[in-house]
C-alpha cells in the first residue's frame, strides 16, 4: 500500500507558474503546428499548456501509451494506440507527456511519429526524474526536475487514481 506525502511536492500555484514559463519558452523557441499529447497522464498538462500558445492554427491530438499496469514500476512493454488516426506528413510536432522516467516511452514515441512522416518532433514534459534514465533520451522542454520518487496528481496516476488532484504529491510505500 502507498500513502501520500504530508505536503504537496508542487502546489497548484507552483504548477501554473511553471506551465506559463514553459509555454512562453516553447512559443519563443519552436514553431510547431501539431500537438500530440500522450494519454492518459498528460491530459491536464496539455489543456493548461496549450492555452499559452497564441497561434490559432495549432492542431491538438492524443495518442495513448501505457507501460505501467497497476503498479509504480514500468513493465517495460509499451502499448501504443490511436496512432493510426494521425496524419503527420510534413508536420512539426510538439509531443507532450506528463513525466520522463526511464525515457523509453518518449524515445519510442518520437521514432513512431517520425515513421508516420512528421518533419520534426520536439518533446515537452512537466517533470523529469534525473536518477532513472535507462536510455539516452533528453526532452527538449522540461518543467520540474526531481531526483527520484513516484509522483501523483495533476493528471499523474497510480493504478488510475489521484489524477484529478490539483497539486502534485509524492507517493510513499507504507511499509
Ligand atoms: P518512461 O517510459 O519510464 O520514461 O515512463 C514514462 C511514463 O511512465 C509516463 O508517461 C508516465 O505515464 C509513467 N510514469 C513514470 N513515472 C511516473 C510517476 O512517478 N507517476 C506517475 N506516472 C509515472
Ligand atoms: Mg504516461
């Protein structure tokens, strides 16, 4: 069993400030036409971040990727769906996920989006865990950087729970 940390790791206010900074930085540095969000974890982040991009012609779509099942450890097997519906030929994509952990998910997704004809793919995550990278992959735009630990809230889940909480919390093992 897990319990939540006593205090949020990042409050809703701190998250909104970071999302605004990130949005402004991305808008200054990357001219893209398509957002691809990674369900389910990024749904809150995408909806907040996308409102910092002023162009009216940016398209938003989502793919689904899952590797966790019901635990806090990745199974290592990535299941990707909703990819077939995307038309990415010649597009400049901003790929958005909630968190970069081992790096396997985003590394694989960037390859898949390029295989579908995307001209350029840059990635953005709200959080990265520094201690856990297993592949040589760096996100182009990163909000918070944490050492390690399992975090929930603001879209991030544990076995499907905690996603709707506005702050981000650390989940600790009870024994
Ligand atoms: P990676 O492939 O190991 O980089 O894992 C990235 C994916 O695992 C993210 O899209 C998240 O859905 C999930 N994930 C990794 N760490 C956490 C966490 O601390 N809390 C919730 N989900 C996580
Ligand atoms: Mg995910």
